[in-house]
C-alpha cells in the first residue's frame, strides 16, 4: 500500500494563498493570527481568517454551491497549479478513476447561519433560495470539487472532528490500494462560523490572544480556517523527487467527548500504527509536527504520548501559532507543511514562546532549526478520541 506520491498540493491559510505564503512565514517567524472581526463571534479572541474570499465565487454553472467553505476550496483549486495537476491525472487515468475524499468539520454551516439571519420577523422557514444540499451538507464539499474538476470517481467526506483532513488522506490511500481509484483529490477544508467560535468559547477553550502551544502559561486555542488539498497517485505516475506519503495510522480511544485521554493512549496507538505501516523505527523520524492546540490538557497529553514513543531524541513542535487550529483542515494543512519542512530543511520552532512548559519531557523546539529531514510525522487528534498520524518523506 505504501508509499504513495503527492503529485499536487495546494494551500490556503490566514497567511495567504499558496504554499509559498506559509513557507515564507515559517522562515520569517511571522504569524497570521489577528483579533477576530467575524460577525457574531465572541469578544476578545484571535482567529486565523483567510483574506480574498470575496473574489473566489464558484463558476456561474456551479453558483448553487456558493458558500464560505466552498470558496476556500475554490481558492485552493486556483493555487499552486493544483487544478492543472488534477487535469493531468484525469487525462492519465480517466475521470472515473480519480476519487475525491476530503475532510471537514462544519462544511457550509455558515451559509445556514446567514440564511437564518435573513428570515423576516415571525418567519420560521429558511429563505426559499437557500440551498442546503450544495452548501451546508457535509457532502457538498466533495460534490463541489468533483463537479468543478470534472471527475467521476468515488466521492465522500470524512468528518471526524480535528482529524478529518488526516483521516481523509488515509482513506484516499486505502481506495488507491484497494484498486477503486488510481488517483485521489484529498485533504481538508474548514471555514469560520459562529457555531464553532461560540461552541469553543462555551467550552472555555479559546485564548484571549494568539495561541501559544507548548508554553508553560498557554491559555487556549485560536481558531483558524484553511484549505489543504493533495493529489495522491502511485509513485510510478509521479515525477522524480515528488514528496511521499510513507504511512499512516489511526485509533479511536473514545475516552471522552471533548477531552483527550490524559496519558495519550490513543495517540500512542496512532503513532505506533503509522510507524509500523511505513516500516520505520522512532529513530528514523526526523521531526514530529504536533497536533499542539494550545490547551492545557491537549498539549500535556501529547507531550506524554510523544515522549512515550520517541523519548527526548526527536524534535517536535506545534505550528498552530502561525495559522491557528484549522479543525477539519488541520491534518491536511500540516501534512503539506511537513513536506515543506523536508524540502526546506527546517524544523519550525513553536511561535511566541521562549521555552516549553518545564513539565514537558519531549524535545520541544522553540526556535527554527536547520535540519536535513528525510521523514516527518504529523499528528492530528480530535474530539471523541479520534487520533491519526501521517508520515511524510522525501
């Protein structure tokens, strides 16, 4: 089953459109978080909002899909030569042999919030022009990408909270390995909405400033929005030197609806499963991109889990200080980030902190460090005990 080649990738975050926007910000240690101006959001929080969505409407023939989430996806299609890469794969394999497997947590629920606000006083029904199936519905994202790219293969959406993007990548790899597709458009897209912002606020998990994962005085999450898309194919269909997905592992510990297992048992299981799938020992991983949300419980759990698997031999850090926690997109965004770290020979230290929590045992990097990286593990953990680890390589 492994490895698979990444023959296309595209990225949209609060730092801008295209992988170079993230690459340059990582090098410069320049974050994209800012005070929240999203209508109806809680006061006094910071978010990673994407700019340029007003110019990212779907083509007229697909206007019924118009919503914030699909506009994020549209921006990603236009960036990094991604649409052209998919067209080449479609020509190689046929439209019916290219799958679309993507992740999201709330899809286009923001469009339903807007429709709800447009109701006249006393009205109970949503406006007649509101298109639930092509905006709010989870499957809307996959259906939009499929229609927009002219594809006819299997299409589905994975929604496993903050592991959605990573689990979608893992599911896409399974479809190719099983012979159900020869290529897959995969990744994750998640957009800001009132439900998410107010929901995390009700859980008292939002930071009043930019999130600072792994800091001793860390105080919560900064929610972001993003789109991270990858095109997976067999290595024989890739150009020499294409980045590789070397393995993946997942688990579901079911410890609690919104809190991780304190000892990270599910996280340990996912990391070990990914190492086993790729055929590596912990010593063969050069860097671990942490899920690292910036909450007290999550970061402490992940420190214990990473130390259990790697000891203090392998550097690790969270990159959510740059773009925030992009929820269902985060696993895909950080998988792409891992490929950039390998290409640039860079371990990005946690942003906004001078030293890690003194209670931590893992080797947390707080400054950018040059390194000849061959393999990177990227972790994603979600509500309900969903855990996923991906291994990317040169």
